[in-house]
C-alpha cells in the first residue's frame, strides 16, 4: 500500500485559502480575515456578552478548527499552513481585533510545541494589551505513554473537540473566564484518546513520504501529523480495538493511567474519522468499540458521537475517545453532558440526537406489527389447479429448453447471463408447481403471489427486477377485479390485469416497444390478448415483436454499447424478448 498522492489541488496555499472562504458560504454568521487566515463570528451575529473562545492550529485537520466557529461554539479560529501552527501575530489579531473580548478571552489550542509557543505568545500579548486572558493546551492522547511524551506531555487529538465544545457551551451561559479555565482542565483530566491508522497521509504539493506502513499492519497511537504511535502491529479490527481500549482504560499501567474508572462511572464515547475512512467502515468501527466497552469493561456510554471532527487530511484511520463525566460544581445546566448536548451552529459539529431521545434509550425488543403478506390474503378468483399447472408448466419447460439459444444470443449482444437467469427462475417455479407439499390452491392471486416470491429470490439483475415488478402488479391487477363472489379467472380478467401490469411497469422503466428489450415481446402479447381474448393470437404477436427486434438499435441495456456495424444486426433478436416470447408460446401451446 502506498500513500494516496492524488489531489484536486496542487497548490496548498490556494487550497487553504479557498477552504476558509467556503466556510463563509456554508455559515453566513461567519467572517474571514483572509490575510491572517482567521475565521470569526460576525459582530452582528452576537446576541450576548460573554468570554470569547479562540482556538486554531495547522490546516489539514478540517473541520477542526475553523469548522467549529459559530453560535454555541468557538468565537474565532486561526489557521496555519498545512500541519503548521499559525503565527503569534495571526493569533494576536484574532484575540484582540476579531472577537468581543470585554469579558475576557480563553485561548485554547492543542498541545503541540509550535501551537503552544505561538498561541502562548499571543496570550501574553493580549494580557499586555489589558485583556483578561487565560491559556490552556488540550492534551488527550493516551497512545503514547508518559515516558515517551516526556516534558512535552500528551498530544492534543480527536477527543479535544469535546473539551472545546464544553468550554464554548459554558461560555454561552455567562460563566467567568476563571470558571472556563478550570473546566477546560477538569474535562481534559477526565479524557483519553487513542488513534490508529493504516497509512501515512500525503500533503498536497509535497513529495510522497518514503516511509509507508506495510500491508497488513496498523500504526497504533498514530498522531495527526504522520507522527508515529506506540507501535505497529498486524491486527484485525477487534484486536486493534482491544489494544486501543486497553491503552485508554488500564489505570494499572503507570505509564498511561490518565483516567481511572470504576463501577457507576459514566462516559461519553467519541469516534473520530481521521479523514479517509468511509462512513460505512466508521460505523462498523463504532459498533466494535461499543461492543467491547460493554463486554470487557461494563461501560455503556451515555452518549455515542460518531463523525469527522479532527482529521489528518485523508488519513486512513480513526481515533476513539472516552470522556468520564465529572461534577463541574457549577450547578444545573452546566454539567459535562448538558454542555455537550447544548445546541451549536457550527458546520463541523455533528451530534444531532436530542437529549430527550437519549433519555428514552431502551434495550427492550421492538415488536413489529404483523401485516398479512399478499399471498396470505385469499381471493375469489379461481382457476382449476391442474389446468393452471399444465399451462404454466408448458411455458416454463419451453424456457428451460431454449436456454442455450438465449444464452448464445445474450453472449453476442449482452453479458451472457439472460438465459441462465430465465432458466433458474423457470426451474424454481416448476418445482413449486410439481411439489405436492407446496399447498397451492385454485386461488389464482394466491398462486401468482407465491410465484412472485420465487422470482424475487431466484432471478437477479435487471430482467429479474422487471419480472418481479410486473408479476406484483399482475397480482394487484387481478385483485382489483375480485368482486367478492367466486368467479373464474377468464381471458377478459387476465387481459385487464395485464393492462394494469404494463402501465405499472412504465412507472419504473422507460423501455417502450421499439427499444429492443423484452417489452417488445410483452406489450404485443398483452395488447393482442386484451383485443382478441385469443392467447394463440397473443403469442404470435409476441413472436412477431421479438422478430422485429433483430433490426432495432438498442436504446436500453448493455446492447446499447455494441456498435451497429456488428454482424449480428438483423440476425439476432433481443435475448430477453426471445426468452419471454418462447415462454408465452409455450403457454399458448399448452392451453
């Protein structure tokens, strides 16, 4: 495996500038100082006096951090170039010029050397300017132990977004700068995150990294700038998750005992996409993490938040974070959980489930209502069962016999599976008719619905879907003519039901006679039967329609891609039309 080096942008500076500008399109309450790469809330969007929250960091971590600016979240975010801290001057302008700082400013980046130095310098400049200012660097990474982290300490990664959300929501309540600073530290001390990735990322405009992760291995504890983690290992997802949770929750490990847990503790789980994992896989990862937490640690998180919050460009990895709920000491409305649940108008925040929905959470099984299936609903339309079996059997056996020819035709003009699909369906229906234990009755609609089930389960592809739609509509068309008293399913009744089926089919396929499809056999049969009530005349019309397909240019299906100069034009009929006309001819001959 090699790093993904294809990008739509080759100029990283242009990329960062346009990405920042786009945020003012997607959130009209935001403004941009492009020269300094500052996204901030428009003054006319502010509704209250409060402490301003300022964060930021290198670009490439989107939606962090600019995507979290908005009502209920950050007041400003400062962007550096890709994976590089913004300058102290950029941050100073954000804290002094771009936010309402009368109540003070909390400057809160992630814990990386460049960010700490530059955001810290800006904090000192803000204090020197007479602005009440506090500084805190979020550090939640448990993937690298205390010894390896040394004086630098833990890195700030995905779980830190919860700290930003908590202090931002708390600021909205009118909390003081001192309270915000204390709660940032409290939340951080109850938080641990581990990330893992299958590959390094590639920065647009740079040469590819020479270091790649070997096929089948995963970097456990990888940072958000391609930094190494604790180790590499060959591991399945369950094995990987087990290691990650052990690093987070083994409080007996003195090198990683960042948080402790005991019975009764409540946690919030955040699963963060590092940028390159599909939503499908991320959901599967969330299941595995949740399953192991409950099975191995007795932890059932009170909130599960899944999404893309802090990325490493298109990083092929994820991080798992656990935040232990702790008493903030601030009273009602200001708990960790309430602050996480508080609304936020920021494009990067996605936790759309209301608290009331979480409060109603239950493991009780859901009892589904029992609706009678179509085949379980009797009708008054009858047909002598031996006659029905004889007529249908005649058509089905003919389809089975001509399978080699249909396959040959489809090999020339299609993908070669039409004959096999028709034969498979015909054999399955024939088995139903010939099985004494199938409990078929003289109820025509019941029998058609039994056949529908077989077609849906045995015939795949486009033709299988068309047959299933047609037969479902046929059953409905027959039921529409059930007058409540026992009656024989006459040719007139069949003809009207077939008319309804053709109309229903037209809702789902644009195919019409002349498009070189099975419709060229089906429509002439149904139309002629309705006009003449003569199944033999209807079968002949179907054959004529099929013969006409030899000289038609395909408008639908795979035959569209076969050029008209090919030698089969004028000689080979549409395979689907031919197979159907043979079935209809078999029906007529057995009548």
